C-alpha cells in the first residue's frame, strides 16, 4: 500500500515520525512524505510554554512535539501518480492525489493547537479522524492525560493516541476491503481558524504557570474500603458504608482483590512504598466481625507491581499482578498460600500492559489489558488477547486496540455476573486518574468483535475510585483523597442513561465470568 503523509513544513514533529515508522513496519507498505506549500506554524506562546516546562521539570525524554525535520525529509517524496492513502497532517486544501484521505482533528481543530484549546477550556480531550472511506462516521478516541496542568504531558498523551487511532483505521478499513473509489473529502474547519484558536489559547499560559508546581499528591493518597454482606452487593443496594484501611506514613494501599481460602478471607492489595518508589503485593486478613489485620508483603520484584488479580484454576491458586514496568504479563503460583509465591510463566512478553484482567469464555481464556504506546498514558487504550489455555500462546485481537477511550478502557476489577448480565468494571480517567468506576455490560466478544455498553457507576463522595471487586460476600473498593484517619466512607451506585453499544456489531452474550458476586 502506498501511503503519503502531507506535512506543514513549519511543523515536522516527532509524532509524525512515530506514525511514519509504524506504518513502514507493516509488510507491503511504502511510506512517502509531501510538504505543503503553505506554512502555519504553531503560535509562539505554544513554544514558550513547552520551553518553560522543560526548564522547570527537566524533561529529557524526547516529546511528541519536538521538531524532527531532518528525519521526516529523509522519507521518500510523494510519487507523481495517485497513492492509496493520504494522511493529512497539514490542513491544506491542496493535497497529493489519493484514493483515501485521513484527516485528524483535535477537539474539532486541525492541528495540535486544538489540544491547547481543550486544556484551556477544561474540556475532555478528543481526537476525531475523518475518513473519506466512511465520510459519515469519523473514527473517535478520547485520550487521557497524566497531568492536564502540564501541556507537554497532555500533548504526548493525545498525539500518541492519534497515532494509534490512525493505525487502527488503516488496519480495519484494509480488512474490510473498502472501495477504491474516493469519497468526498471530509469538511473540516479551515486553517484560518487556527489564528482565532491561538488568540483564545493565550490564556493557557497563565493557567499552566499557575499549576506548574502543584504536586499530584498534595496530602492525598490511596486507601481501600471493605465490607461484608452475603446477601446484597453495592450494585443491589444502591449505597453502602465501607470500612477504610490505609497504609502507614511510608506507604499507601490500592487495587484490592478479595479471596476466600479454607474458610478465611483475605484482601490482596498493592502496597506502594515511598522509600522504594514502587509498589509490591501485600495481603490483609479480614474478619467478618469487622476487623482487618496489617498489610503483609507477599510478593516484591525490582520493578513496580500492582493490581494483584488472584484466582483459582486446576486446583491451584494463581496471581497475575500488573507488571507493565517489566514489559510483560507474568503468572505466579501460590507455593504456601497466601505468603509465598513463585513466578511460574511469562504469558506475554514485550508489551507495556497494565491491569491485566483474565476472563474464561467459550472454553478459552481472554485478557483485557491497557497498553502504553509511545508517550501515551496507560489509561485509554484497551487491547484484548486470547489463548486456548492459561499458559498457551496468546493471540492479539484483530481490532486491537479495541477502544481508545479514557472513560471506558482500563480494567477496574474482575468481570462479574450481575442481574443476568456480564459486567466489566472500568476506570473513568477522562479528567484525571481514578475518577470513578463505570460498569459496562459485555454484549459481544469474539476474535474480530467486542461490544460493551455502559450501565452504571459507583462514586464515593469526593473521593476518587478505580477498583471494585466482590467475592464470597467480601466487597472491596479503593479511594483516592485525604484518606488518612478516615474510618468509614459511604459509596453509591447509580444507573446511567441508557446508551447504545460503544463498539462493533452486536454479538452473543458471554457464557460465564471469572468471578461472581455473592
């Protein structure tokens, strides 16, 4: 396939190079580059802010908006004849001739300045990819940002997701054998809008500088909430009080997973140690009389560990903790439950995956996992993998990433069965990490499809929340905020306004989940 990137000569940026390199890795692709006649440089305030942040934070990692003109000009020039796909990164009306044209917009604006406008106006971040192969239905992504108060971080996150969205559109439309007849070019805002947007975003400078030195912690930390109720879950009751357990002065607790073993209840958690700047896995004993023991570390590695997904299979107790920092998904087996574990296998290597959540379905296994690519967060790209057995060969889903959405992607606990429906807890991180937990009904899951529908959401007052689990009547959540000294918190569950499925064609419901409430 012949692909041409149309670039503005005043804005040859690193994220364009990420895209070119990723496209060139696909067998059969020929990637070329054409520089537009007009120049529409980013506003001066844009560059001043990035330089200020570089000085204050000492950024050394090469960012998405760094200029890489020499590398992009080294790409082959656009051929004289028509190409298969033109990716319009310039916004020019006059483009190289292509059977298909893809045009990304950032919060409705053709150019990176749209991200700045969204930050200035406290809007959710949005990428639309207009495609002449499907003119009435743009491809959509809702990226997250690790820190909306830092422009460079937000740009890295959004532009990384833009690359992922373009690659996804290329793969899926290629598989569907789209017609070679060019459709009408999608109508997008003209580049004359950039001057107006640039003027509007002059206010960004004061906003960003005001928050540059605010640290994410600010006295806030994670803790866990827990309660016993054999008869009804939070989803049944609509509201419930949870006892709160926090770490000591040198640590915090998060990502709780309950497990009942030989008549005793345990809560496995991430215990983050400030002294080591990484998490490890700890266990807390929980008594149905309402008391909980102190956390005891049971698994520690040289890299960060969290999200201890504990489950039973073939008479053994297993754990799949999050180990994205090690770029793998590893399986551990309990040698002496719950205090001794051994690493049994590496299930997937070479991916920076977060919060891996297994699901048994139709005789095989699936993983839901959030990936981090280029400079994205790990909160907005959901990928699926399938294998015939737990330690078998894991195959990526044909539509990976199946979602690029900060509100509905990253797993927030085990898939559950409730009210005759299969529900997947997900993290809503649109405006910040761990904002709330949404429950999505899984409508279809297959080798080439995935469909989910948001149904309800749990909130804990002014506290953030990004994990929910229930097993054998022991129900757990986590909390972010001023949790030190907090003994109890009231949490609610509310249904959402009915929505249509958020992806793919509708399929058959799943047969059974990994865990069931109750």
